[in-house]
C-alpha cells in the first residue's frame, strides 16, 4: 500500500517537548516502514510510543484536522473514537458492561463511523464538573470516575426525549492515543450534538431560577444568589467555555431535581441584565464587580461569545482571554478546551501523552490555518528560534489583559517577504515625550467609566492612573509607559530608551480597556517583539506591517 499526501507536523523543537523540528511532506511506503523522508531529512517515527501498525487501515473521503490543515485520507484508527451511551437492546446478549439509570439498562455503543455523518444518531452532550469524589467506572471498572457521573447522567436523561448521550467519564476512550485525539475533538463532539444539557447542583439551579424570576420583575439579584452561582465549579471550569460556545441548543437542569428544564437563552440573556442591575444597585465600578465575581465575569463573556460568534470569527485572543480566567486540574485541559473553541473538526493527532508545549503548538497552528494570528498578543516570552521571535514560546499562553476582548481575527498573509499583518496602527515615541492635547482628552474620557472622573494635571499623573487601572484588571507587565502623541503603550517587558522603536497596535481588535499591541524594537536584522497594551486614540496611521521570517530576530 502506498499513500501520498501532504502533512504539516507541529513545528516544535525537541527542547520544547515536540517530536519534530520543521514542517514536512512525506510518503508512507507501508505499515512497517518506521522512517519517513521529507526534503532529504529523516524524522523519527513513530512519535511517542505509537506503533506503526496503527496506520494499517485507511478510510477514504473523510476530512479531519491535522496540526494545521486537513487530510482527505486518514487512518480510522488514528481519528478520535466516538461512542455514545445507548439503551441496551433486548436481543443484546453480549457481556459488555451496562449501567442502570432510571430503571433502564444503558451500554456504550460500538465506535461510530463519523463519516458519513448520517450514521450518527441524534444525541445530547452532558456538561458538568466532576468534583472531588470518585467511584468505580460503570463501563471501565478498572478506571475511576466522578461520583457525580451517574446522578448527572440520570438527571439529563429524565429531562430529555433523546435516546443517545455523550458524557466524558463513560464515552472517552481509555487508550491514551485515542483519548488524546478525542479530547482534541471536543469542538466536533459538542457542536454536532442536537442538545447540550448542563447539569448543576440543586442549590445552583434554584439560584439560577430565582435570578431569572427577579430579572423578569426588573429586580436586581441578591448578593446571596450571585455568591451561590459564583461558587459553583461549573461556572469557572475551562470545559464550560467550549461546551457553551459549541452548543446549538442548550438546557439547564438541576441534579436530583424533577423540575422543568430551563432553556439556556432564558438564563443567559437575563444573566447579564441581572449582573448589571446588581452593579448599579450596589454602587460598584465594573472593575470592582469583576474582582468580586471573576467566575460570573467570565460567564458573562462566554454568553456574548455564544450569542454572536462562530468558529470563523472567534479569535484566539478572545478564547485565551476567557479560558485564562477559568479553572482546570490538568494544564492540558486548558488547551483541549481552547482547541475545541476554535475548530469543530475532529482531530487525527497521534500523541499518547502530549505535553502542554505540544498542545500549544497545535493550537497556534490551527489558528494560523484559519488566518488568525491574534495569539501573538499574549504575555508569554517570545520564541528563541530564528525567524520566530514574533511568536510566543510554546507553553501555557496567557493574555496580556485577562479582560473581555472584541473584534474579529488578526488577519495575516504569508508572502515571500514574511508575514504581512493587516490593519495595524503604526505609532512612534513622541519627540516631546508628551501627549497631544487630543490624546490627553481621549485618555481622560477613556478612564472615567472605570475609575470615575479624572483630574490629572500632568501626563505622568495620567499615566499612573492608567497603569493602576490596567494592573487592577490583571496586567502583569511594566508600569513604565512609552508615550506617543496619541496615547500610552505599556509593554509586558521594559524597553530600553536608546533603541529604535515602533508600536504596532491592532485596529481590528480591542480590550474594553485598550488595544493589544506589539513594541517592535531594534534594527531590522535583530528585532525584538514585545507584547503590551496601547491606551489611546485609534485608527491612526492604519496600514499593513511586515514581519520578516528570515531575520535573526530574538
């Protein structure tokens, strides 16, 4: 068997935990060939502990996702494994494990061929959090699962007319390779579901119902109600983000309750109203409310995302900003949730025990394939590889500002010169080291909704207020600003004052408190790219900028 195809592998150096060094094209000669050739280079195969025999069976016609693209031919054994909990049939005399739920026996289906999609029955995905308790797994007895799983699934089944369900503890494969690939395919699994059912604790569900009823009466929710919802781990989980934004239809139900399910739109639409009513009633600023209820703040953002964004226009920066404010037990889940939020294609990755660095590279390459490079606006150190100094070093990507962002993607085109970044404002340090009067007035107006009326007699005082606001919002960078005629740039890391400098601010993206930007410092053949926040006038000197890929930038 000879199959020829293009496959771009993750460009992670071995020092970052990846098995490859550069994108390649290779030819698979046969199932026993352990070496693949590309551009006269040899690459180690298989990655990790994968056996080459896993390539034996190929399935034509199905499109699935690789690190940065799609294949028209992929191994069915390498793709995600998709199974559902279904009722046990009366004629089923197999010895497969069963779980008794609501006086009915349920079992795990055989792997479902996701191509063609007509073979997939209507099903619901369950959204919940595990908690700390554990019990033996009903399907895989040697594996532990959450002690909430059976109660949660029973609650979902009682409140649904569907006859097939996907829940992580029972439907995820236990084989490490299939499990990793399936975890990377959460976007596919949840977006394909006919319904997502969020099962929360009884106390949380009662608080949600009370918030909805109070909003219908134009009343602000009480602090007790907000405290209960804030305290639920479901609100703050990284998984909750991708499960909400991927849902086509969503309901809330209470665990161990026989109440009428609450449609997500009923709660999610009223939640934002109620939160703002509480802020106004309590006399709080937006920043103080955010600090009091970080989980509710992130939930409010994901509601807006769910209502207005799709995969095509959900930027990496938007996803990173929200996910970073959520909780996770395993840092790899941080990336599995983010990957699920930016693509709904199933994965064909074959790494049994992927590192955070490996998953970070996959996430960035998926975004690049979409034409979105907004992940460059993270606080992480830059990549040390020649030509990659503009790119974050693979790791746990964190936002420059962990606050809501808006706008589309950061559009970039690759050409012979390098990366042409679209719609960037190009600003330079002020010759007089002072703001223009127009810039000064803009900053005062920009700050006042967040900190109250601003009475600053000097640019230094204005800069101090601005820095305090950014730090209160979660900025971890340098307080010492770069003054331009039109605004202030706060870099993540200090920039020496004696080097050539431009500030590139993204005109198509924005935080509520400013604009993501890069400080570009140094000579053309030795550039440094320093992420930061620009607070000032927008739409100034907008154009395209070029990042040379062949330079020795650092």
